[in-house]
C-alpha cells in the first residue's frame, strides 16, 4: 500500500463525500481533472454541485461502489478485473479517503481494506495539498472558518488567485472551496481529531486555544500539545496573544521559547506586532485604526460584528502584510467580505422579526455571538437565542460554562442535544441544560424537538425580535419552516 497521496492521475473515492471537509477536498481534486467518486447517505446541494463537475456520487455506502473504478467486488473474493479500466484508463486501485466519522464496520471501508486500496484520512489529502503550495493554514478552537475565508477573499480581491479550502460555504466562491491557478493555498486546519499535527504550512495562524472536543481530548494540555506540534511545523507562525493559552503555554512549549513569529492583539499595550485603537463596534459593522509595530497603517472597516471578528480581521491583516500587500489593498478586500454561511448569517425578515443562523456551539462562541447580536439589536428589540446543544460529551463537560453564556439574550429557547453520532449514556439532556441555564437566566424555555421549537416560536416571536438560531446540528432547518408559516396569509373567518 502506498503511504503518500498521489495527485498524478490515480482515482479518489471518498466515503462520506457530502461532509463539509470531505466535499471541499473532493471539489479541488475534481477541478484538477482527477477522477473522483464518493458516497453519502444524505445527498444535498453539495453533492449535487460535485456531480455537476463530473464527480460520481453513490447514495449508499456499499462494497460494490468500488466497482465504478473497474474493481470487481465479490462476496467470496475481491479481485481486480483487468478487462475494466478507471475513467483515466488506469486499472490501479483507487485511493480511498475517509473522515474520522467512518468506522471499521463501514462496508466500503472493509472492501477497500480487502482490495488493498491505499486508505487515507481526509487530513492526509489536505496535508499533501498544503505541502505542494505556498500555503496558509488557519488553526484555532474558534474563528477558523471566518479567518480562513477572510484571508482567502482578501487574496482573491488582491489578484493573487488562491486555492481555498474552508469548513463553511462562502457566497464569493459559491461553496466551501475554489481552485486557483497561483501557488497560494488558504486552508482551515482542524484540531478536533488530532490531525492538525500533519500540517506544515508556510504560514500558520493560531486564533486561540480552548478545550472544545472532550470526545477526543481529556484535558486542555492535550490540546496544547497538538498546537505545539503544528507550530513547530510552520515556517512562519502568526498568533493572537489575546488568548492566554496561546500567550502563556505556546510560547514556552517544552522550554523552547516557541513564540509566534508575528503577533496580533486588540490591545495596544500588549506590544503585539499588529494592534488596533479607535475601535467602533456598531450595528452595521466595525471600524478600527490598525497599527503595525507602532506605526499607524490606516482605518480598517469590516461588515462583520463583534470583537471576535475584529480579531479575525487583524490576523488577515498580518498575513497580507507578511505577503507584501499594501494596507490599502488589504483593507479594501476585508471591507467587502460578507462572511461565511452559518456565521451570523441573515436568513430573512418577516413581520419585523429578523432571523439569524450561527454555527456557535461552544460557550465562548455563544457568548461572543450573542454579544454581537446585542450590538445589532435596536433599543427595545429582544434578542431571542434558540440553541441546540451539540454532542453529549461537550454539553456535559461545559455544563457550567453553558449556564453562564446566555447573558446577552432576553429569552433562551433550548431543544434536546444533537448527538453527532455519539451514544446517549443518560448523563445529560437538553432539559437538564435548560434547568442549569435557568439558574442564571430569568427567561429559559425547553422544547424537546425541532417541531415543538417551531410551534413555540410561532406563538412567541413578536415584531422587532432578533431570533438567533445557534448550534452545529440541524436546528437551522426550523428557520425556513417558520418563515414560510409566517408568510402564509391568515385564514379568513366568516
């Protein structure tokens, strides 16, 4: 079995191709004219887009899917049928790509093992792409998608034509990836499963470090070790020293004084390389005066709300300046960046009720997002937070932190926990979390299902409300249903 990803023409088959991370890689490979196929149990707009560029999609995960590549799969033996060829004319076994979500019982995975196919984690493909480009990889517990998307957009606006691979969809390139013709690649680097250690980019960014995936890590120290390894692999490291963990732990990793090559901070007294003053957080965006090593560069304007997004923008400024871009070009690109989908995404306004969809699922993210919502809220306007907890392990681990993260909301509506494939061990429930939050907040309501959430909101929301749907699960499916119902004319009574 080969131990390195082959981009020379050998086919790729993705098990679970519709996932946000898997589909981005599949898109880039397909746009490079490589033969790509994949399977997913839930076809969606992402898989349809992949099909439109020549990717073959299977709606079932079965061993026979591998026959598409000219591989004959039989119940008693698996052999290569030499009379069949891959789309590119090769009879070589395909490279099979999996994510952490694929387990050993998956029939395609088992068939791939029996065939002797090269099997790679999706992070191996990303690492190989990072290695062959002048790469910029954005890591951190929070802000990865927004920061990497903003950097990609900034480089695109500056005419550098980057390849972009992110964990969210962006309207500017109509998806979660784009293929560029320059040597530049911007990627979101995920720490959730430990695969961050595989990446060695030219430029690495660390936005912050917190424990967010207790299903994989037991302690914050384990998370820090992963980031330390990533930092050592970066030729240039850019880090936010507003994060105490980045500032105190990463700098002194193993006694190596591993400080970021370039630092940024929202506070000028930190003596970071990039700082800001004259900050103005408004309902329609943010402005600030940017400083580079004590010298004023100019005013930065962004449409995104809140201090966390100003910090993300400062990371983008640091990248742009390191690449030699004029501040004017950097500021122009950032000023027109609208953000990624599901990151404070406006979904509509009906009867004076504004609907916002946000991916926030960690207490720190919820706190920051609700603070941004409060900035946007007009005097007297209610901020209604509708939250679907994500994973039993995360909910249980951060129970106390969740209880304290909704202070900027006027009303909190919770539904049950989205398992994300985790077994329910009976240790925690959405109702228990609601009871915990109610100890800190005067207005908390629990509704067990998305259907009952919709029913409750249709009766409760009133003109002027800002309804903010929070979570990494499927809660946002309620938004179009509520909007549609509100748009229906009332039934006339005789």
